[in-house]
C-alpha cells in the first residue's frame, strides 16, 4: 500500500507535463523527440458495465437520500448509526490522530479498529451504551497499522452523542421525480445510470490509453541538457508538496517519507530528481510537438478550457480559479491536454503480447 501511494504521488508529479508522438524527429537545444506519431501501445478496452454495478449505483443514490430517525428508547446495537466524540490514549498520553468530534459511524461496518487478541473491536464496544453516556474502551491496533501505532494497546474515551437509524427509501417513480434530472420513471432512471457508468468506463479507458502513450513517448525523448534551474525548481516544488502533506499528518517530512511512503530519504530524493528531469524533458517535448502540429490553443480556446477546469473543481468564478492556480500553470496544463489528445488519436493500439 505504501509503495502504491508513493508511486501514485510521483506519477501525478510526472504527469503534469507528459505528452507526444511523430514520424520525423523534432529537436531543440534541450531534447530530441525521435518519434511521436503512431506510438504503439497495448490495446485498452472499456470495462463492461454490469447489471450489478447499475444496481449498486442506484442503491448508493437511495442511501444518500435516507432520512435519519433518532433512537432514544434503547442502547446502541450493531447495525445502528451513532455519532461520537473520542480521544485516544497510549500509556495515558493522547496521541496524534486519535481525537475527533461528531463522527458518524455505523456499528458493524468495520470502519474502525477491529478485534485483536484479547481485545474486542472499537465498534463492538460502543454497542450497549446509551445516548449521552461517556465511557472508556480498550483496543489493540493491528500489526499492519502505521509503524508508530502497530500492535499498540490504546484506551479511548467515548462520548455517545446520538443513536439513529437511516431509513433508505424504495426506488419508485415518485423518488425519481424528486431526486433525478431529465427522467421520470424508474426504467428511465436505471438507463440513465447505466449510460453514466458507461461514460465513466470510457473516460477511464481514455485515461489508461493516455498514460500508456505518455510512457511510450518518454522512451522516445533524448535529452541533451535541461533548461537552467528548471530541475531544481521542480524538485523544490515537489518537496514543498510533500512537506505540506506531512504537516497534514502532523509529522515531519523525514517521518512521512519513512512511515507513510515506505521508503528511505535517499531513495525519495532520487525519485524526486528523476521525476523532475522527466517533467522538464516532457515540457520541451510538448512545446515541440505543439509547434510542429500547430496545436497551441487560441486565447478563446484557453479560456474555454479554463472554465471546464474550474467547473471540475466546483468553482464558478474562473478569475478566482486563475488566481488560485496561476494562469501560466493552467495554460501549461491545457497545452499538455491538447497534445495528449492528439497523440492518443494518432497512437496505434496493438495486442498486449505484441506491445510487449
């Protein structure tokens, strides 16, 4: 899991500038792109949407409109929802990440620490208590937890604020009319959900295909040198990103690298350097391909893409979004997307054994 996390994070940093394909070489003082059209990648097919997936999506929508019904005449039972405050202690000292207020939890969901050795699970020990009651429980963290807490026995003081049930409505035409858009019946809603899932599957397919094109292009870029200061600047940006992430976990960067990313500082720094160099090279490749194929967006096209980007993160004010992200950064990202779309259209999908 830790290796997957660092792979995902570093891949996200590299993906910020990946692009490219062409039958003739493109070159500037920094890189030579030996091929950028017709890159061969393993064929990617969209995942088939099943009836079960459709029903699961519908059930999730129904649950999102469930009505809360307070339970006041009995103690909490497994299966109930509860709202709790808690503070965790190890050897009488509160530990980082062990305190929270107003947390909703369904008893029996397995979301919190389970039974271990002689100790019952967190959720099981809440069952049997009444609304308004404060009480203490003892649990043991699993061995595969974070290095700091693995296997440790901890006490939690719990305050049970509320016990309630969630009454999930049935799927009816009336529910569809009240909660869905552009459809009026259950059958129409079910078809709408299927089409949405199929669209998501196609988006996922395109994303996988673009990733494969990015990887293939990377092997077709020869680096002469890097622009002055660019690699160091990218490394500093990534270090700042991980420092902020470590702060969110309440730890120093060195501890975050070891305990959460599961690697050494030397390996981490080497990976950052490699990612920064790939990013710098890809930046130059994108510029070359965009210029050669006349892919640079117009001012109007940049503006339209910025509106789309802002909408994707839930922002209506495009100017505020530009200020928050940086207009130059947005333009770089847009150019990357435009080039990637072109390269993906131009790539050749082959059977996986042939691609290998």
